[in-house]
């Protein structure tokens, strides 16, 4: 059964580790993440962007697929199905479709509008027992059509949003979607420290988890981060493994056409990446 992310994240914040949100794109992705979570006895959050939702055939299709896998693959660790960087309309659709967790990304609105829309969604999600993530500041780079300026979040605005009763808060702290450039300045820990100081015990969310060095991940967790989002890194490992398999001629020199065989190396690569992240985030054994 799908669960809200609330308990798993409060527990993570308290225990000084983070739960990974791994974005999914298809059946193989979903199965790889769920099986890895189960094998490592780790709670997990499956992230679905609006673009990926459309690609997979719609939110109800995804809910059906994930619920079916949880039952038939005997997944007993806590699993939340979470809309990633959702619009207000997307959030309502996912609630209706049966998602257990929602991100409303109102970071591109003026703060008063972000507060107003987040307030409405706090009411709706609380009534239904779902978890809600909000965003302040912005994440740099681009993810699935969501483009951000990389604006460092204002602690006072973070407090306003946290005080609405959101389950978790994503704050822009110099993090970027996609691969980090060579000249990246690193995470703005002074901002994170101030945000953590004024947002009480609200679990903080670190987006752009791909390629952040280990020491920064650990420091972020020590400053209240309890959820870390990873998307690009699974895509990179999937693509490299698939390309390697074909280029090495292991697909019977281009004559192999069984999709289950063609997708198998990428599937294993996603599993390895997810396991590595769960170990780094400290969520192994915490289910
Ligand atoms: O919302 C999803 C993430 O923030 C993932 O970022 O693609 O850089 O790992 P990433
Ligand atoms: Zn993100």
C-alpha cells in the first residue's frame, strides 16, 4: 500500500539520514527502484514529473502500475508515490488519481501567490492524509521542462511556507538540476543553516541530487535535509549501460530484438545507482 511521506521523513530528520526520491520513467525504472528499496530495507519515494506522467500514459496508469507491483513483488518497505514539481492543476489531478504525496512547485509565483496556493493544497492534502512538498527560491538548471534561475531561498519566505503546515520544504540553496558544471560554487550552507533555524522541524528537501559530493550530502543532512531527489544520475547510468551493451555487440551484433534483453543492462544499472544513493543517504535498514 502506498503511504504518505510524512512519517518516513520525520523519522529520517530525527535519525539524521535522508530518504531518496528517485524519479521514474517507465515500468523497468519503477521495478528497479522498488526492488532495490526492498532488498536494502529502505523507505523510498517514487518521483513523477508532469512530463513523465504524460509519457507513461497518465497518472492513473502509474498508480495502477505501482500498486500492482507493490502487491505482486511483495514490497513491504514504505513507498510514497510523489508528484515532482507539480503545477496546481497537476496536483489536483494526482490527488484524484491516487498519489500519496504531492509537490506543488509555486516557486515561480510571487511569494504571496505561492503562499495562497500552497495554503489551499495544505488543506486538501491534510484532509486526505497525503504529504505535501512546497518550494521557495528556485533550483537552477532544467528538469523535464521545469527551468529555474537558481535563486537562493529567503529564510523569511521559507518560514512563511513552513508555517502553513507543509510536510516538507524544498529550498533553493545553489543546487542545480542535471549535471553540475565544473565551476559550480557548491551548496550555500549558510543559507541552509538559516533556513533550518527558522523552519522548526520541517524536513528539508534537496533537489538536484545528481553528482553532489559526499561531504556536501552529509553536511546537508546534518542541517535538516531529510529527502534528496535523484533523477539524472539514474538516466545517465541507464543510458551508459544500454549503449555499452549494444556497442559491444552483445545484442547479437544488432540482431537482438527482445526488449526484455535490451533493457536488462539498464535495469541493473539503475538498481546499482539507487543502492549507492541509499547507502550514501543512510536510509538502508531504516524501513
Ligand atoms: O526533482 C527532481 C530532482 O531534483 C532531480 O535532480 O536530475 O539533478 O538528479 P537531478
Ligand atoms: Zn527537482
